[in-house]
C-alpha cells in the first residue's frame, strides 16, 4: 500500500513540476529568471519521476536529488544577483558553493554505502543522512534570507516561490531528522514527501501566476546572520565528520580523542571569533563583496542619532558626540578638540587617555580647519602623500601619536565648532569617498549639536543673572525699609534724645538694623567692595605683604619676590582681586601646605603669582567652568570669586592665566602693566 502511494504521489509531483517548468519556459515576463527556474523545475520533475519509477535508494535517484538541489541553489544565486545592491561573484557564490559541496559529500557517502560491506553500510548511511540534514538547514537559512530580502512593494509571485522553496527544504529536513532519530527511512515518510512535493509544485505555479516586481532588498543584518549560521552549520558538519573518522580509527581511545578534538576546536573557534580584528575584517569583506555601498546609511544614521539623543543621566553630550562619530568608522576611541582662545585644545574624550596630550592649544590647526573644512587622514601625512598645507597645520604631537588616525573638523555656519580626532580601528584602511562623505555630514550634524548646547549654556547663564537681579531687587526693597526706619529714628532723636527710654529703644533698633544689613550683605557677597579709583602707580610688594599678614592667622601664607615691582593699578581693585584668589587657594590647600604669593617684574609687566599645592583642577574645568559665574567647586560657594577677579583684572588692563594639574595644585598669574610702561604708553598715545 505504501509503495503504491509513493508511486502515485511522486508521479503526480513529477507531472506538476514538468507542467510548471514548461509554463516558466514559455513565460514572457522579462523580469522572471526563466532559464534557471526552468532548469530547477525540470530537475525536480526528473527526481520525482526517478523516485516513482526506480525507488528512493537507487543511485540514479541519488544523483537526480543532487542535481535537483544544485539546480535550486543556482536559481537562488540568480535571485541574489538580480539585486543591484549585492555583488556576489565571490562571497555569495562561496556560500552556495560550500553548501553544494556538502550536498556532493552526502551523495558520495550514499554511493560508497551502496558499495560497502553490509557491516559498514549503516555507518555510511548515517553519515550521509547527517550531511543531508546539514544541507537542508543551510538551504532553509538561505531561503529565509531571500524571503526577508523581498521588498514590501514586490509582487506576490516571488514570495510564493520563496515560500514554496522553504516548504521543499523544510519537508526534507523533517524526513531526514525522523529517519536519523529512528535509524531508518520508513515508506510512510516518502508518502508524506510525495504529498509535500505536490503542494510545493502548486505553490510555485501560483507564484508564476502572480506576475510582478522581482526586485530584491537584502538586509545587511540578515545577510550577516545568515552567513554566520551557514558558518556554524559548516563547522558542525566538519565536527561530525571528524568525530566519525576518530571513532573509526581511534579504537579504544576513540572517546578520548573525540572529546579532545571537540574541546580543542571549539576553543580555537571561540578565540578567533572573539578577535576584534577578525570581526572587523569579516565586516569589511562582506560589505565589499555583497553590497554596492560600504555603509548601510539608514542603520548608521539611526544609531548615530540614538547615540546623540540619549536621555539625561547618560554620558555627557561632548562624550556622546565623540562616540557617535567613532562608531561610524569602528574607531575604538576618540578625542574632541574644542576652541580654546585662538586655537584648539583637548576637550571631552571617549576611551582616550590624556597622558600624551599637550596642555596648550594649537592656533595653526584651528585656522587651517576653519579655512578648508577638510578631513585630514594622518597616515597620508606620515607617508608624505598628502597636501603640504595639511602637513604644515597638523601639530607634531598628533603625528607622533601612532594611534591617531583621522581628524574630522566640525564646521557650523562658517565657523569651527571643534574637531574630533579618531583612533585607528582594529583593521586599518585608507579612507574612500564614502568615508569622507559620511564623516563630513556627521561632522556638520554634531557641530550643530555643540553650537546648540553652547547656546543653551549661554541662555542658562543669562537666566542665572536674571535670577540674581531679581534677588537683588528684593534685597534693595529690604534696604529701603531699613533706611526708612533709620531715618525715622534720626528725626526722633532730635526731639527725644534726652529720653532714656527712647535711647534704649534706639540702641535696640540700631542693633537689629545692623544684623539685618549684615545678613543682606552676606546674601550678596562675602567681601566689602570699596569705591574704585583711577589706576595709578602702586607698589605691589607692601600690598601683598599686608594681605599675607592679614590672612596669616587663618592659613600659612608666604610673600616673596622683587620689591621694585610698581604696577599701574587701582589698589582697592587689586586688593579685592588678590583677596578672591588667596581665599580660593586657602580653601583648596591642606592646612599644613602654605600658599605662596610671588611678585615679579620685567620692566614692562608686573606679575603676581598665587600658588597653592592643593587638589588642582582638570583642563576641562579650567577652560569651561572656572571663570563662569555661579559655578563653584566648593560646597556652598557662590561661584563669583574667580569670575569677579577676572573682571577686576581686565578693568585694570590686565589678565589672569591659570596653570593647574589635578592632585598637584594650581598657579594663578595676575599680569598688570608696569607703572613706567603705562606712562610711556599714554605719552606715546598723546
């Protein structure tokens, strides 16, 4: 009964496949790959006819099944090649070639089993069945990639054919799996296989009936995953063959040899797969041979914007900007260079150590990037293969740093918002036009983020000033009330000065007013502001010694330097300026470490150094926050001292420079004009 059903089901399948093959050959649809489809359908019809006529175990049937599989693989390759975004001549053909070789190996084992002695035939049959299972698994993975690649707007015909192919391989997988587990291929399994082949032929016929778009759109993720699964399947096949061979030749030690081989090969494969260089190499090679473009721009841009738009609590924006650019080129680290005076100085970093970075900014590089906006490939400069202007502008420390790879400028509205220095990726390569275009667009995008963030900081600073002004208005209102109260007391004193009770009340009122005034002053500033005088010649050393003596009880302070220093300054402003800096130095220093005030003069300028050996400050804090109002590193600090000190120095025509290192202390240098030089300058101006 089962034999008759096998005959009739496979004969019907052969008839249907032959009819569909004739239909496909005579089809006038130009977009349908007629010849490969006709060959595959014809080979399938011949195989079904062989099963019906001479049986499934005959060598002719085995060869017919091999021909059928290879024909369908060829049809699938043609479908892949019809997509313009895939370039399969080498890589894709290799994948299908490996699967085809496994199919050839299965057929070869079946032939050897038919010619082997009876006691060895079962071993060959099991090995062949195992390889057939691997072929069907790999075929299903490739069919899944094809189905995912069908564009949403494509006609239903292609989807029907791809689904029918999936049904063909899925049926074979189930048949072979049951046979492998039970140890034999029962006739009932071949009956079910014949019925499934009839349905597959009907599905392909339905697909041919739906003429439509045959365009393909292959997902890179699906392609990478499918190839990875094919590689895993090939590894499992190799493992199965090797363990079978060891079982045959190993004798009593076969189990030990098999265990050692499995563990050793698995460890080797895991070591290779975990290598960043190997992953980068595989990604580059697959993109090169499978796709027209190096980048999947949609996926890259989604990842790029998600990195930039991470919520609060994540990494700071500057660090996220560096990471977003570095991820585009698989760079393991990056450094943001930001405007620092007239040049570019180190800013935020991602996986980049700061040991080798210079403290000073570079003005020539900033001018060059602002003028050209060109991405600089540092390896080309090291090999003297780039323009001379680039070589002249790039600082030597950047060329000496071998991991520095590419410098990406960040232009925004005609100005340079910064630059990003990328580290060399695991697989070094020269940049091509796709890299330059993508980095240029991404650089402009992150420059706009930086500009917006700086505008937000300026707005927040203005809002803090507004809040300060509003608070000051409230304080003025309280002062007005106090003045009114004291004015009333003064008027009544003229009439009631001789009244002891009035005098007692007046004393109480004055004490309360003084306490309230001191509280108001504490809300505004920690120091009393004297009225400013016009700058004139001031002996600096006596003023510095007086300040040191006044603070000596609070903290050890040493005053050193030349006594001949005479600055062109306002003494009240200078005293207030130094008071702020000394207070900050005292707050930052341990109790036993003295603060040094060092006075110097060179005839044109007078310098006053306030030196401490305290906790120090980072370059980012000095550049971005030290002289900003309402920003303080001290708990409960106003954040006004350093800001006011800089304003006072600039009001006297001077400046403040800061040198600091975390853990080593800080040096604040106040530079003023010498009195003689200022007089000469005013005389020349007159």
